[in-house]
């Protein structure tokens, strides 16, 4: 059974390195792993660098700024709690640092969606101990 927010939305299953990512969000900052050997940023979190194979890395703060890389408009709720939110935009955002993250995109009319649209992260507390991210227009 998934853990739910007070309003019934399912929460991500935060375990292992994934938990560390969500702990960083809960602390109020978007962080990504960065390889200590070759300096490559990466997401999702993993134990070894895909670029050089190193197992040395640290969490580093992201600017939270990026650009729209790809998107889809969801017209059918995949969970009943989201029925009143359709249609909504699920986006792939490429951050200034390089990693790409999948997130909800808010505050953009569908006819204004365009590649490279400047975006900024917004952190949203959804429960006592969980913060999620979404993106909005801005730089």
C-alpha cells in the first residue's frame, strides 16, 4: 500500500539513494549527485558514474533553473486523486548543470509550450516530511 499525502495523493517510495534525493528536497534545496572524479552531474541517483565508472560522488546544489526538453500532456488521470487536475503537463527539464529530471510543469498554457522554454524549480511541501518539485516558467 503506497504512502499518501493528507489529501490522498500517492508519495514516491523513497529508499536508498532515492531517499537521499528526497531528504535534500525536504531540506529546501534541489540537489543532484556529482562525480568527484570527472565532475559529471547525474540523475537519477546511482552508486557509480556512467561517464567514468567512479564510485566517488557528493550531493551538490542545483540552481533549479533549466529549460523544457520534452513534454506530454496527460488527459486521463492515472490515479483517481488526479482526476480534477487533468489535463496536466509532465515535462522533462534539462537543468543548467546538465541532468534531466521528469516533473510536472505548471503555469504554462498548452499552446505556449516550446522547446527550451526557461523554467525554474518550485518546491512544494506535501506532507510533514515530504517535499516534491515541479517547474514553472522563469529563469
